[in-house]
C-alpha cells in the first residue's frame, strides 16, 4: 500500500472523504446508540424479597385444590395435596410461561395453553414442558402461610 | 361569458403546467392488463390493497377512543363497543378486514407462486411482497394484544416466550419487544407504538416500492400462456380493469359490513396476569399452523428443546420463501418446474391440515 502524504492532490480529496465518511459514521452511531439504549427496557426492580407472607389462610385451601398467589411480580401456585400437604411452585409453566392451574380430576398441576402436566412435586410428566416448575418452601406459622425461595 | 367547464379547464391547465398532470394521465392510459385464462388472479393484489386502506381508515377512527395502558385499554374498548355510536361497527370492520386482508395476501402470494410471476425481472416485487405479508402478520400480532383481554394476554405471553427459545439473541429480543421480562403494561405501549407508527411507516414505504415495481414491469404473463403463443389480448387498465377492481372492492365492503354486523368482534374478559391461563387460548388463525406444529413437537429433539427446532424450521421456511426467485430458475429460462408446483401444493396442504387440527384437536387430552 502506498502511503500518501497530506501534500498531494488525490490524498487531500481522500482525506476529506475519509473525514466526511468518519464524521458521518460517527453521527450515525451517535444517533443509533441512544436510540438503541432507549429501546432496551431498564431492569425492573425485581422483588429481592426471598419470602412472602400470603393473604391466604391455611384453612382456605382445601385438600385437592390450589390457589394462585403473588410472589413479587411473579405468580405462584399454592397446592394442598389430597393428602393434606401444602406445596408451592412458580405458576409460570416451564414451557412458554402461561399461568398453570390445578386439575382436581387428575391431581396434576396443568397448563391449559399446551396441555402440559406436572405432578404434585412440580415434575413435568406429560406434554411439552421441558423442566419441572420451580419449587418454593412453604411454612405455616399459626394461621399465616409464608412462602420462600429455596436457598 | 365563460362557462363552468371552460373555467375548470383553465384551472386544470394551470395545475398541469405546474404538476405535469398530463404525464400521469398518459401513464394511466398506456397501462395494459393482459387477458388470458388466469387474469382473475390479477385482482387479488388490488383486493389486498383495498382491505389495507380500510384498515388505515378504521384504525385511525379507533385511535380517537383507544387509551393505550394496562389500566385503561380494556375499558376504553368496552366503552367504544357499548357506548360510542357505531363503535362496534368500526372495531368489527377493523378486525374482519385484518383477517380478510391477510387471507387475500396469502391467496395473492400463492397465485403469484403458481403463475411464476416472481421470475426475472420481478424478484424485488416478490421480496417486497413477502416482507409485506410478514408485516401484515406483525400488525396482527401487535394489534391482537391492544384490547388487553385474557385471550390476547396469554397468546402474547406464549408468542413472545416462543421468541425466547431462539438461541443466543432470543431472550434479549423478547425482553426488548415486551419492555421487560413479562408481558405487562410496558408491552402494551410498545405494541401500540409498533402497531400504529412503526409498522404503518415501514408498510407504506414497502407498499410504495411494491406498487412502483408492478407499474414498472407491468403484469406478468404466466409462462404456460406465453408458451402457447397465439394472439395476445389485453385490456386497458384505465378504466376497464380499474372498474372491475371497483366492483370487487364494493363486494368486499358488503361482505365486511355483513360479517361485522352478524359476527361482531368479541372482547371477552379483562387480562389478569395472576389468573390461570384459560382453556383453549388460540392465536389468530394465520399463526395457528405454526402454533399447532409446536404443540406436536416433543420436549426435546436430540439435544435441542423442541421449540427451538420448530422456530429454526419456520425461520428457514421464511427465508426460502423470500429467496424463491433465486432458487427456482427454471421458469425464468422458460422451462416448466413441476417440482416447485408440488412444493407449493405441499405447503398449502400442510397449512390447511395443521390449521384444521388446531381448531378441532381437544386441548385437554
């Protein structure tokens, strides 16, 4: 490659073109960068709370039924098994994030969107869900239910 | 004393001097439409255009009452449907015209594929058309959420979650599209901006390009008609073809009015992010074949999640569709291409069968 000094005529034009091109490129970047960052949503203040006290009382959840509760901005499902045990899972189906529900006819947690079945340990046992539901710890303190993320 | 006609004549002269109206008129006069046994398919593009214009008009009217927020959207549509005079009509026509537009756009595309109208020199026309169909589906996907009802909420949750399965960039793309990690009020305002500003701008530009290309190259005569030779018949675009177009548009308007009156658009229940997904959530019918395909894929195919395989498959299919003029060269050379005809037939059969299953298969088994 021939190195051209700033003295010759063609290189002056080349230099001006380079300057214009770079400036234009810089301008485009200076416009696109803020627009790009603007479009990326700010990280939501995800609830850092590791546990939540439910407004549901233990006796409100009959055996073989379930209720949806709020865990921060996520939905959880509180299940009382036919044996009477309380369990809690994330209510977002591991498949495509629909909110699951309890099927008292088959004793499964069930997602209506794509017919995904989970057993009462949250394991995906039928249909498209690729993973089990995230499980939470349930503690009953008097007539309060406290749900917390497992350590 | 100058007559009214003379006066209008001089106004026309004045404008013509400045705007060159005569040149436009002579273009319209010269434009010819070939007449042969496949001429009927030429009307589908114009029909799609008409339905698009209906969307623009009714869409603008809906903006007068719609309030784009998670708190207000459902109530504003409810108010529009129940209180505003003819509100139900405007919204129902918007919904029906959207569906019919996508239907005619699909028919238009398949007819162009069968009649080989994409062959050289019309590659750009084909590509702009395929992208326009993609935009129409984007209009459908974003518009579906705007009433903020239960079905739309979960359909959007599923739709954006599917995007998350795309390797590497999927999670990022879904977050930007939703304005967060979940479908929320932020998603609604984003979809609103995309639906009423971004997509209309891009679609208008591409539509201009598409129509300009049609004007530049004229209507394509199918190769089998060309091979037969014989006398070439044609009719003038203006007024002969345009008047026939108009008849079709009037029929379409009548059908729209009838559909809107007898099958008005539903609203359903307001979306609740903390309620279980209702049984039988469905995407719009034109997404159904893809949705149903994903249902039949197992959770894992080899070491991929089933969804990922499905998404990659449909992305490849879309890419192949875009590149049809460059992959199917036989018809440009004037040779028949039966294989391509069978591929298109197979695609249509696939879409039909999967759509049928999507509406009839029991969702609870």
